[in-house]
C-alpha cells in the first residue's frame, strides 16, 4: 500500500441543522435537558452548539477543530461519521472502544453505508478509498457495519437508521427502547353516560383511565402513585375499573388490551433477531405485561415465535396482504403509508419489523411496499406526498429479507419519474388528509382520467393525459384548462372552471 497523506479535517462539513445521529436521538427522546451528551469527533461543533442552545448539557472533542477539549464521560456519546474516515484499522477500533468507555448509558455510532451511485471516482486505499479531496472513506455494508461494531464492543448494536446504530450499556434500557418502537399510543374511551359519582371522583378517575389506557391493563398498587387511593375509595382497582366501564364502553377497553397484546407479540417476535433477554432483564412494567396478557413470559414467547415463523412463509404473507383492511392492494404488492403501519395485523407488522431490524428507520420514507411473495420490502420516499396531488418518487430502498441485499434507487435526477394516484388508498380513513385526497380521486375517476394506468404512471404521461382531456390541477382540485393555456405556462390567474 502506498503511503499517502490523509486530510481527515476536510471531511468535517458545515451544517445549519442537527446531524442525522442527533436527529435520531432527539426523535426518540434519548437526549434532552435531563441528560448529558459528549460528541466524540464533533467536527466544527454544530451539534453541540445547537444542543446547548436548547439547554442540553453537552461538550465535544475533535482532533482538528477542538483538540484541547477534555474527553469526558456523558450519559450519551455520539460517534458520528468518525470511524469511516480513519484509515488505520487499529486506530478505528481503538476510537470505537474509547467512545464506548466514555458513555454511561448510550453510544450512537454512525458511518457511511454503501449506496447506489457512490464511489465512482475514487481510489482504493487500505480497506477503503481515497477521494479526490485527499480524504479517506470506508463505505460499509449495513450488515458489515453492525457486525463490526458488535465484534469490537461485544454488545448488541440496534439499527435506528441506515448507517446509524444505538448501543445501550444497560440491558433493561435496551429492551425498553425496543419495546417502545412497536408500542402504539392509545386514547382513553369517552364517557357515554353522565354519572354523579364519576364527577365527584374525577380527580382520581381521569388519571386512572389514562394509566389503564397506557398500560392496557390495571396497574399494580406499586406501579402508580394514586393506585392505593383509588383502591380505598372504590374497594379495589377492579371495582374502580368496573365502574369506569359502565360509564364508557367495555368493548373499547377490550380493544386497547388486544392492541397492547399485539404490540408485545411484535416486540417479542423481533427480539429473536438478537439474543432474547431473560425475563429478569425486562423492565418491571413489561414483566407485569407478560403475566397479565399471556400468563407467563414463556407462553408469550411461544406465541411470538409462531408469528415470526409465519412471517417467513410467503403464502402466509400473501394471504395477510390480501385481507388487509388498509393500504393499496395489488396482485404482487401491498402499499401502505407509514402512518398506517400500526393498523396492519401483527403478522405484517412483524414482516415490516424484520426490515427495520436490519435497516432501522429509513429516513424520509413515507410509503412502504410489502412484496407479497418474493420476501422483499421496499421503502419509498415521496418528499411532497402531503402537498402534491400526484407526488413523484425520489428514492427507493429495496431489501431482500432472505439475502439481506439492499438495493437503492435514486429518481431525483430522472426526467420522467414515477408518480402516485389515489393517495387516500395508502392511508387509514381516519387520517386528516384522507377526505381531501379522496375528493380529488372521485373527480379524476368521474372524467375517466385514471383508466389508462400504464400511461399515467409517470409524470410526463400523466401531464399529457390531463392536457389531452382539457384539465389541469390547482392544488388538490381538478379544473378545466383555459382556452389557449400552454402546458409550459405557469399562470395562477388563468381562467378555469372548477369541477
């Protein structure tokens, strides 16, 4: 290998926003005013400046820009895009171990992952490449990066986005995070009848209903500070809950319990991708869940394993997609909006969860395509899904769950990208934009604009179809094209007739 000068400092970029690893931490509530953060290899320090402005106790060190800052322990340590710019394998591993030693609770590691279109004008150097700027970059495969981190640190690395991993020092914290990833938020049932005794005890019953809604079950006496007072006033927690059910709706509470049971099964099924923890390593509330919903941890694991086994059965996935009550069902695929994932049946949630167990969250992906028989799952990025009546596809990440092969496609520079129609079909009917999207679809169907599916599937084909039929779109409204209007013309004041 030829010795060449490596300019590591040139890899530090200027940003006006948080880095991707820190965005992940903020999104998951893992860093805030009640925790400290140390940015190991902070570059120019944008993250720590922005966090400090939000009241987070933080500091950072960088060999080029902050060499005199001391290395200190913190609750959370960020090692963001550092190991991929270190050309010496021994130093790379040493840096990873040092960052792990500094964190008290959580280490987040981010590195470059191989993507379509990268590395075309690079020079091989060591186990990576030299760029034209004289910097070194090692591009990992997603599975390679996970394996490397786990081998060096001898602990589980949880993917949270492509190229970004969480490593928890405490097993209980790790399991709580994983369980929360598949936990749905519930809304307490509303009262259907007025009850004087409820009003007299509202200061106790409102928070009691909230905690039962959150847990999906009755709390233990030690689990909720006001539990003893409720039990004394009503005779027991069971009697208090029976009273609440009389003034609300029993079926709604049963639905909450069933959904909580499903969430736990999804979490347990996907925990098989790692070493499933002993029951004693689970957070105490989760241990109580196992007893309340399944009778025991072992029984819960057996049910979860059965679902996970079915998730590997192409026929079972095909059938589950076919009976889905949400999403756009096609002969070979089921498309759902990210907001609708939690409404899928547990088998499909586990199937999609297998993709997240490998990739983590796919940044900005808002549509998920479940391939019904091929063992694949795709994450699609439509940046203007909410605002564009027929949004264009920007990127697609397709993962084979059987081979772990990740294919990435970029449509940003494509002259004629694919577009979407019938946007409401990807959503749950309860979504706030469902009715707005559905109205446009009804208009387009009324005038026969959606019949030629092969032609209208791309942007230019759709624009030609609209023009030929004498229509144009103004927001999510179909309007008549004014006489003399040109396709290349942009005139918001053009005379048109709304349909």
